[in-house]
């Protein structure tokens, strides 16, 4: 019901409101970062923040793996980052500021 309405009111708006957390975020030696791993609606302005933190966490994990022969952080990457991304989505759904922005977006004034 809401989806066709959104498309009609503002073409493309629905696609920009995706909320997705991929599970798992790694498979073998493939690790997902940024929007490939999680998409948070733009009202929280956290997409780049999450992406950069993914990169930092994964870089530290790779350094540990290569220089210390320690794969602990690599093994924990997916569960750890999934937990952070889900927490961000939950924070957004309970945030008054994000709710206000969401309303403005639907109304076409933001
Ligand atoms: C309307 C809107 C507003 C937003 N506002 C904010 C905000 O205020 N603050 C915030 O933090 N985040 C915001 N975001 C989210 C933020 O833009 C993303 O979370 C962030 O850009 C994700 O970074 P990324 O590197 O994972 O992906 P991207 O920035 O999408 O980078 C992926 C890159 O890969 C390239 N690419 C894709 N396919 C291929 C291919 N096959 N070969 C080579 N290159 C390829 C793309 O061209 C792109 O340059 C907003 C998003 C939207 C849609």
C-alpha cells in the first residue's frame, strides 16, 4: 500500500529508504564493507561513518592476520559489524530527529 504511494509521490524515494543488513558479511576470503554489507536510510547520516569503520576494523584484522598470524579479528568481523549496523538501524527507528526527517522526506520538503 505505502510503496506504490511513495513511488507516485516522489519517484525513487522508496529505493533510498532501504534498510538492509547482510548476514553473514563474509564468505571465505570475501568480506563485505559499506553499502555492500548494510544500507541504512539516509535520515541517520551514518552510511559513510559505518563504511569507514568497517574499513578500519577490517584493515586491523588483515594486519593481525598477516603480521601476527592471528585470525581472531577476521573471524569476528562479520558478527561484530552486523551487530553495529543493526544497532544503528534500531537507534534510527527510535530517534525523534530521524522520525522528523522521515516525515519531511515523505512530505517532499526535505
Ligand atoms: C540520498 C542519500 C543521502 C545520504 N546521506 C548521507 C549522509 O548525510 N551521511 C552519510 O554518512 N551517509 C549518507 N548516505 C549514505 C552514503 O552515501 C553511503 O552509505 C556510502 O556512500 C557508502 O559507501 P560505499 O563506499 O560502501 O559505497 P558507494 O559510495 O556507493 O561506492 C561504491 C562505488 O563503487 C562503484 N562501483 C559500483 N559497481 C562497480 C563496478 N562493477 N566496478 C567498479 N566500480 C563500481 C560505484 O560507482 C561507487 O563509486 C546517503 C545516501 C543517500 C542515497
